């Protein structure tokens, strides 16, 4: 599990994926989220504007990120 620190109270899911270097572009993030390839706290998330908070777990493929 990778630990990713954010500098704000929360961040949009698509922006988080870019911040964590899980994707190379916003378009790639949008595509993966829209196609149900990203989960937030164990649940598939299809809204790219979903807010991610500290202690959340984001999973994309076989990579997991803990937000701190």
C-alpha cells in the first residue's frame, strides 16, 4: 500500500489519481473511473468528482493508496 499525503481537507477522486501518479492525465483518470476500475474504501466509484478524505483507501488495479 502506498501512502499519499494531501495538503487539503479533501480532494476530488480524479485529481487524487493524478496527485498519486496513478495515471498520467485527467483523461485517463476519467476513463478508469467511468469504467468502474477504481474503488474507494472497497466500493466501485464511478463519480470522478467524489471527494476523497484522509484515511480513505483508493484502489486502482493492483495498487492501493492510503490518503493521509
